C-alpha cells in the first residue's frame, strides 16, 4: 500500500520530497503528491515512511 498526501493540509514546505528514497514525491500545482506506483512505504530503507516522519503537519502523509 502506498502513502498519500492530504492536499488540504500540505503546506508545500518540500521536506518530504528529498527524504523519499524512491523519488515518489513531486510538486503538482501548489502541493506535493505521492506517485502510488513508486511508493514502497520506505520498506527496506527505513523503519517508517520518511514523508510522515519529516512532515511538520500531523496526519498529512497517510496510508492511502
């Protein structure tokens, strides 16, 4: 299962984009989005999804 970014809560700070080991996060319009086909929830790289770990707004990067 992939993660998603709740667009209404995204502040477009960019913290998540550079932490993603699969380059699944990109800017779309005014917010960031996660490409579900690329998102592996950081399995094999980290103990937890890095987008959720670095996001300054709680519950913005969540399981899809």
